[in-house]
C-alpha cells in the first residue's frame, strides 16, 4: 500500500527528490523489488539525494556507485540480492558458531577478568564485507557526484563511544542547515565500505566497525527520525519503502503466541521497534509539521526553518514476518538449530527470523513481492516521482 502523509501523492509535486532507504536485514530485499520495478518503468530516473541506514545503506551504496542508468543499476542490484545466501553474509558453519558460543560463555563467566575472552558479536560478518567489496566500486561515488548524476549520499551510523547518531555525507549540495541535536551530528567524508558496514552492523548481533578512533554500529538504533537525513540534505519530496505490513483490526487482535514469550518473539519485537516503528513515528511527525507549515505565515516558517516536504511510503501487501515462517527450513542446519533454540517454532510470526533469513528462495519471494506491490501502486508512484 502507499501513503502520502506529507500531501496528496497523486498531485503534481515539485522540488528536490530523495530516496530514503531504511534497514531491516534480509527484509531490505523487498526494497530491491520495488526499486527494480521503478527502474523498468523509469529507466532514466535521476535521484539527486540518496540516504540509507542499516541494510538500506547497502542498497544506497550500490545505487550511488553503479556506473549506468537507473534501470541498469536496479537490475544489477536485483541480481546481487538473488545471488545471496546466508554464507555470503555471515559464517554459519558449526565451528564458527561454536567459537562464538565459547567466547560468549567465557566472557560471561569470566567476570570481567583479563583472562576472559573478549565478546564482540553473535555472528561473524566477514563474508558480508567480501560481498560488498566485490560488488561495489566506492570510488565511483565521487565520479557520479562530479558528473551530476547524484548530488549527495548520506549514511547514518551510531557511535558507541559517544552514543550519538552520525550522518556521514559525501557530496557538495547541502542546501539546508545540518543537524543541531546533541544526539545527531553530520560528518562530511568519502563514503567507504566501512561506512556501509558500520551503518548495517546490528548491535551485539554483528560486530562494530572502527572508523577513525571510534567504533560504530547500526544507525537505526539511535535514529528516531529516519527521514531527517534526506530533509537535512535539502529534499523537498521523499520516497521511502517500509517493511511493515499494515494489519487489519482483526489481524492485530490475533495473539502471536499463547505461552510465555520465547526469546525469538522478544527479539523480533525489539527489532521491529527499531526498524519499523521509527519510520511510522517520523512520518506522523512530518504530517504534523506540514499541517503547521500550511497554517503559518511564510515569514514565520522561514524564520523557524520549517518547510513542507512531500512524502510517499510504499508498504508490503503481505506480512513479511509470516512470510519468513514458510522459509525457515532453508536456513543452514547449524543456524536453524540455533534460532529454533530461541523459540521460533512456538510463534506464528517469524519477525526475528525475517531479519536473518538471507536464503535465495526467501529473498526471491521478497523481491517479487516488492515488484508486484510497485506495479499495483504504479499510478501514485509515477505521479510522485515524475
């Protein structure tokens, strides 16, 4: 489904366009399907501003660095996602998972002594680094900015040292004031593989990434306003893709489990609150600001630095968490054994699993769902983007 909380997305819209892609682990494959359908319909589409966080940062990095038009870029992005397996994102062999378990147990039982092993993450994502390095030419981002294909790219990460969200920006088109919040700062830099990995490193689950003298993790965990980076870069209209299926009142009343909530259910809700809820909250805030701007004199809004920003959100027509339940059997045996130990078998909605299920059949189902939803809603999408 589509929403236009910043205005009527069916009306003609003007101003600088931004794509703001949020996170969600394997759920970001749904974004790819939507983007690919847009690329087929609008092969020469120019997107001046690209912002991303978490897995959305990987998609943004690919679009910003690909030497080709939008159709070619999205087709290539689709191919990369469809070639993915869990082994190309994280090490899933029994030996690697056992080592992680030993380090975690030793760290907990060591009581902080210097003899206890240092715990860093639940999984080893060295394969993901190799995958990104093989498929993204980071030096091409500067070339494409210089040639005018894009104006700026912004990726959000969280500093473990300061607890602040940091927006890393490459580009010279910053036409709006930067963030002034004590929890949010802007850093101009050349985007690298490390910036992408830092933005996508889910705390505790994935290892932190060192940039300069600080360690960084997934920016979604300290970003209450995922649309803010695009607005700070000067966007007047934002297209974004949510991974949240909007349930009916009847669906919302159905319990996911009737027994004591297993860890998989708790973890799934925590991840949903980070990756799904914040976009809805920010969209609601943008709706209120647009209403305020529409009722204030222009001199007041200019003095306060307020402006109207159009927004279009595309949502999946199926519950991705429930869809993931159908593909659990595709996980590598050792990883499947681990997640089942967290209680995935006792719940109807596999939200936690949906973030980790980097298996080809599930990825293909998400990509095809994104393509179908984009086609269904094409009239509104086309009106907004063109």
